[in-house]
């Protein structure tokens, strides 16, 4: 069974390789020319009424209606016109056409349809319709003309259909490549986002568990041995989880960054003064830090979100309002941390009230990222033109009860 399938596959693969060969048109044109000349020579002069000189002309027309196939792939229009003109002249002048010339004409029409020259193919088939309907060419020539009228458009249509199918396959392959690239890009972006959140928030919490467990074991006087052992086990488990998470981060960032990022403690509001100092040096303008309210410990996730929002707001100010003075304000309340970053730059072209959806209405991804960070900790963010000009970013981040305690 397998041998039969293999033999059949080899049998069909051979003609396909021959047809795709660059020498196939020349070989086909030469073979058809030989057969056409042989048929023209074999015509009995007593039945056709063709003398020697006319026989020579018929042989030449047989050559001109077949040999141009060798140039069909390189010059389809010129070869098609040559074959069509020689075939029509043979039918109208000598009332005959070699079968090889008829085959050559069908090949020409197929190729023109395949190349997208349907109008030229129709123009080459039209004279045969005239010969079949009007010209007194005799019954044999009329039959050949009718065959070309019937088979010519079918050959051109088959070529056009093959072209459409090839284009559809190419377009489908291109769409698959584009879709695959988009999916891969989206997957990389999602992996980068997940790795960033794991690195910024979850890893920090796990490291805090390890530190607090070790601190509790060492600083609690009179702790039973079993309790100390359990606290030690908690610390070991947290450190093991942190190690596994770092390995996971390495896998997630492999495609997005090329290498694992340097690991360091996540910034918080304690590093805010350093950030303000860097902003002053980078912009060369005044950046003030204003703190009001009872300052107390916050959840590390809240501090990280506040730090990143302020960092991005300062970056946007340097980018869009270079040289503008900036105020960074922090207001501690009983249940929320309110922060505001405002500058005295030119501001938006159309000032208006602060908009919580400003980040989704255009521009870059900075406002969108700030809004997502605020929403991730249960807060909200608004942005827009200030009352006295410039641009203002305001965020309200709730203080978790556990953090306040």
C-alpha cells in the first residue's frame, strides 16, 4: 500500500517538476513546433489546394504559432500576440490550423489569464469568434475556430482562477504571519507586565515576610522553641518562594529584555527626596516637595504606586514642559494618601476640569500607566489643566487598615 502511494506521488511529482522548470517553455514550444510543421507538411495538396509556395508559408505560420512559446514566460504579451496573429492568419488564409498550434494558442490564453492580462486574452480570442460566425473559411477551419472560441475563454478563466487561488494563499500566509507577530508581541507585552508587577509588588511582600519572620524570632524574648522553629520555617519558605519567583522572572523577561534585570529593593516614599533631587538636576528648574498631614507607615504597594506615579509625572513634565517649575504635594489623611504633581508650563491647548479618563483619550502611555497603578491599589487618578495654567496630576490612594495599624 505504501509503495503504491509512493509510486503515485513520484508519478505526479515528475510532471510538476518539468512544468516548473525554467526551460519548460522552450521545450514545449520546440516540441509543438515540430508537430505543427510535421502536420503542415503532411497535408495532402490535392485536398487542400495548396501549392509549394503556399506550403512554405503554411510551414512558416506553423513555426510562428508555436515557437514564441519559448518567450511566453519572459514576454507574455509579445509571445501571445505572435502566436495569436499566426494562428488567425493560418485559419483565414489557408483555412487550416495544426493541432499543435491550437494547443499553443490555448497555452498562451491560460498564461495570459494567469498573469492577469485578461483583456489581452479576450482580444486574442475575439478574432476566432469572427472567423466562426462570418468568414467563409470552410467547415474544417470553422470547426477549429469554434473550438478556440469555446476553449480559449475557458483556458483564460482557468489561468485567472489559478492566479486568484495563488494570491489568496499568499494573502492567507501573510495574514497568518502578521497575526502571529501581533500575538507574539502581545504575549511579550503581557509577560513584561506580569514580570514587572511580580517584581515590583509580590516579590517585595515575600521578602518582607522573610525579614519579619526572622526579626520576630530574634527579638521576641521567651519565645518557645517550637514557635522559633516555626518562624524560622516561615522565613525559609519565604526565601525559597522568592528564589523560585526570581527564576520565573528570568523566564518571563527572557524574551522581553534579553537578560534578567538587576534586582534591587523597590523604591518607596523614603526615596522620594532622591527622586526630587534627580529631577532638579535633570530639568535645571525648581522642584518643590510639600508634605502635609500625619506621616505614618504605608503598605509597600501603596508607596510603590505613589513613587511610580510621581516619577512618571515628573518625566512627563520634563518632556512636555521643559524648564517649568514643579510642585510635588503629599497629603496624609486618616484613610487616604492624596498626591498632586503640578507645573507652571503652557498646559493643554484647551484647559478644562481634571478628567479621570484623560489617560484613555490619546497621547502616550504615561497617563495610562499612572491610572493603572492607582487602580491596582484601589485608588483613582485624574489629570488635566490646572486652574492657574500648567498641567496637574492628582491621585487618591487609600491607606489599607493593615498598613495603618
